[in-house]
C-alpha cells in the first residue's frame, strides 16, 4: 500500500492559493484516475480516497489540519494504515523553486516549508519522499512570505499548472512503480 498526501489548508478562503497546490494536484489526479477524495476519517484528521494502481492499493489524503500541523495528520494516517515511511509521499508547494517546475526527492529536511518541517518532526525522519511544486519566489524584498503563499493563482497560472501537474504525475508514477 502507498499513501499520497497533498498538503493544503482547509476552507474556501484557501482554495486555489499557492499554499494549496498539493490539494490542487490531488484534484488533478481525481480527474485523471476517475475517483474522489471524499471520505472523512476523523481519526486521521484527513479526507481520503483510494484506488488500485498496478494491483496495489494507493490512498490519497488531504489533511484537514492547517498546514503547520500537517505532521499530526500524516502521523495518524501512517498509524491508521500501518505504513512504513518508505510507502509515503508528500506533495507540497515550494517557494524556492520557480513557478512551472517541480522536483522529486526521496528524503531531505523540511526546508522553508512549515508543513513539511512538521512532518519530518512528527515522523522523526527525513526519509520521506516528496514532490515539490514550484510556486516562484518573493519578487519584492518587502513582500511578506505568508501573504505571498496565501495569494490565489491567476487564471493563466492555473492553466499553466496542468503542464506542471503532468510532470508531477510522471514523478509520482516513479514512486508508485518503485
């Protein structure tokens, strides 16, 4: 079994924001695979959906905790499904990667991302696979980081995300095939 977690913040005010690109990617996968992430499991603080890919169960999850507490939900999901760290992949936004790019890593620190930092802390390991989707950087030195990540994508950026999501999908397939 594999667990694919897309990071984001719950609530309509966060929909289509840069910080919710993990959730947006999961919505892309819902369309691609033809399933829904609509089962709320209170014990995991998450919405989940599952399908079989290559004859293996794959659970997709959207933590319902706020971003900075994502590790709480991931820890609960890991325990609920009795998974090992190697079976988990996290998809999240990265301000240090230019918009339009994504990167796949098998391990590392949380970097500047508070949600990923919390996951590394709560699971007590840096050995968690991740796909980091670039949201660009702060262009003006006086621009606030929080304001930037909580801004909504423009219509043209949302259209461009389809190309990025296709690349992220290919990287996810590598993880699922491994």
